[in-house]
C-alpha cells in the first residue's frame, strides 16, 4: 500500500502520520503475502492468503496468524508514537478459534489502550466467510527515538 492510498482511505479528521509502510521482498510480511489495505490511528486492516502459509495438515499455520497480527499491531503502534517514539513488541497473545483452509484472511487491528509508554492493540482475524479465525492482543512499549536517528 502506498502512502497516498492510505490517505485516501483515512477520514479527513484523522491525522495520519508520515510513515512509509512498505515491505521489500526480504521482509517477512512480503514473503507471506500480507497487504495493508487501510490504516488510520483508529484502525489498521490487512489481508494474507492462506495458500503458502499452511502447516503440514493443510490448515492456516497458527504462526502465520501471529505474523499478521504483529504486522498490523506494530503498524498501528507506530501510528500512535511516530515520530518521537518507536514501538517495540513486548507481548503477543493469539487465541485460535477455527481453521482456515483456503482463500484469504483479513485482520482488523484496533487500539485497546495507548499511553505514553505502553500501547495495547486487539487484532481480529476472519476468513472469507467473516468467521473469526483468531483473536490476538499485541502490547508494545514505546521508546524515545535516539537523537539524530533516521526517520
């Protein structure tokens, strides 16, 4: 997703920070086919194909749910701290409700609580039939950006 398309999906009242979200080929999110389709301070949405992200029994790998959740949650956390503070993942919890066998899963991330030093986000992952596949919670700690670091 390009920065300009993120602005188009964001409500005019929401201030969207200048964050370039891109996943070069060597990044895990790109390898897994994750695409962020919407981002605002109140909601980050992304999709991931089941194909290529299965465990040996043909089901969507639970770790793939974790990667999608962490990708969306970290993006949301950055939206709340940028550019002064950087989020670092502290804890990820995933509850797997059902299997996904094919198609695409969609994750919707919303903030539960965001303070100066800690942010917690809920990520709900659903299948193509809008059935809940996984509920995840990501907690990040915010660190001050080191002076002179690249933004």
